[in-house]
């Protein structure tokens, strides 16, 4: 009987050790492996992001300084109301005009833009805001049209959102202009 009791006691002892100690350690090991897998995926993603960043940086560095300056003027990365007014006044001065009643206001563009995503429309956050510049000029029709053409040809992206007109018998009209321009959010 002594021969049969020792193996049974050892089996019971092994089962007890497994269920009290070894099983919890195996569960801990499984969770550590899952965390390790997540870290490995994060490392792989970071390596891809570094390669993408390097590629974008190389492309950016290939752009000439003059072209970078033009891109900055076209879509600046900050609100510079003074520069916007100076630019508009410079265009007006080339036509012998003086802008007056200048007002600016920075507004947030829609926080999201509806974009098709294959299942309908998805809302993607905008990366830009708008600045509204309004002013008045007194001139004849042809000079005003030439002024608008010059504004259109400027590097800065602008949308004319409103034009008002006050007529007179002299052929010189008072034009109210409202322009929306954009800047990149950081």
C-alpha cells in the first residue's frame, strides 16, 4: 500500500502546484506576450513613420528656397492680418487705389469636411482656418476689374465672398469687397 500512496501524493501535489502557482504564471506569461506583441507592432509602425518622415523631409529639402517662400505666401501657417492688409493695399496701390474701412476677422473653418470613404461620407478634421478681410475702394468699373484680376493672380489663396456697390452719376463707384483667405493650423 505504501508503494501506491507515494505516486498518488506526488500526483496530487503536482496538480496542486500547477493550479496554484504554475497556471497563474502561465497566464501572466500569456499577457506579457500580448503586451510584447503590441510593443513590437508599435516599433514596426515607428520604423515606417521614420521612413515616411525621412522621405517627406527629403522631398521638402528638394524644394528650392524661392518655391518654399512662394508656398508660405500662398498658404501661410499663421494668421498675419497685417501682412494680408499690406499685400491687398500693395495691389490696390498699383492701380492708384487706396483701400479704406479695413476690417479683418479670423474665424474657424468648419471643424470637419465631409469626404467620401467608400461607405458614405466621413468627417475629416480641417487643417486650416479662414481670415476675412473687408474693405472699400472708390474707382471706376474698369480699374476695379483690373484690381480684382491682380488680386486673383496673387500667390495667396483668396475667395471673394462679397462685393457691394454704391453707384454715383460721376462714374466713380464705392465698392465694398470681402475676401476670405486661409492659413494652416499647427
